[in-house]
């Protein structure tokens, strides 16, 4: 008899990976230097130790050959010459590895601010979606995409087969600027900025995820901080919604009875919490 292991939903924290990246940037760079070839001069005691064998050998030769006291006295200049040679000749060795720390640059601190702002947006989105859990929904946050170095901000799985992937954005408000689709809903702009690449990135992540989700989820982008041109927008078939409209939009999302009953547990098993 084959027993299928019970799949439990692992704890998940919105914005966790963004917080970790911000902390890494603020901490700067820490590392260890590689050992290097170095040359050092001998100390006097070391030089004497090098010269002593030469002197001793000469004395033994002079004594054994009975060369006389005068030749034995040559041990003094021999020792002096050997000492001087040892003093001039450097000794090769290896340096000790050292730990170094490079403080964060101004660009690193700006990037950390952006990551923290993104984490705040994900946390705000989860606070909006959290009431759905009492209605039978499963909300998964900050989940890795199998086989890819990427993550999904939120996956919402409803009790009637609803399946959505929600991408959180937290953009700074710009006076007079609104998020709006242009060029027949083929591009997304915010003031003078073209944000279409963010929409395409979400579509790519959904393409990577569809097989493991056993279906194609509805792509949703919720934008915090920046006003929208209308209550519901679309760009490249991605729904663009404001935080105020997000909860009602998710509740009214497409139902699919064909989805398996343990869809939430299956997705939670396949899409584990993101690890850097």
C-alpha cells in the first residue's frame, strides 16, 4: 500500500527576501584576503643562527686537518661574512589571510531603500489579502519559482479554484503623474517613465510557473503609492489595480472547478519560500 505524504503549507512572510537584500546592501562587503607571497629580512638572531653552521664547519676542518691557530682564527671573518650575507638575503613566505570590510556606497544605500520600499509594498498587499484566509483562501507570499532564481510576491488560491499571481509595486508619488496604459494597452507608463518591462517580467514569471501550478493563473499587479488613471487597468492582459480595489477584484476573480481540491497544498509544496 502506497501512502501519499501529507503536504503542509510552510510559513511565509511577505517581503522577506527584499528585507534580506536591503540588509545585505546596508551591511557592506566583508571578505577574506588571499595569502600572498612576501619577502622579509632576517632578524639579527636569525642571521647569527644562519652563520653559526658555516663557522662551526670551518673550525672542525681546521682542527681536524691541524691547520694551525692562524687558519682557525679565520673562523671570525667567515662568520662575519656569513652573517652579512644572511642579513641581506630576504626570506620568502606567505602572508596571513585578513578579514576586510568595505562600507556600503551611496548607490548601495539607495538600492537598499528601494528594496525596503518594495518589502513595505508586499506587506501592505498581504494585509489587504489576509481577510480572504477566513473565507477559505490560501495566500502564499514570497515564493520561489522552481528551477529559476526568481520569486512570486503573492499567490492567491481560492476555494472555488480561483488562482491568481499578484505582483506588488510600491512607487513614489510624483505630482501630476498617473499610471496608465498606452498604445492600445501594449505599454504602461507612469509620468515620463516606461514601466512596461515590469509587466513583461511578471508575464515571464507566470510562464515559468504555469506547469507547476497545473494551470495558468490570472496575472495581477497592485500598485501602492502611485495613483492610477482608472479603477481597473490592463496592459498586455495583466490586470493593474489599486490597493483599494484589490480585495474586491480578487473575490470576483475567475472560478475554475476543474482545479484539483488540494491545489493550495500542491502549490505550497512546489513553490517553497524564497531563499537567496
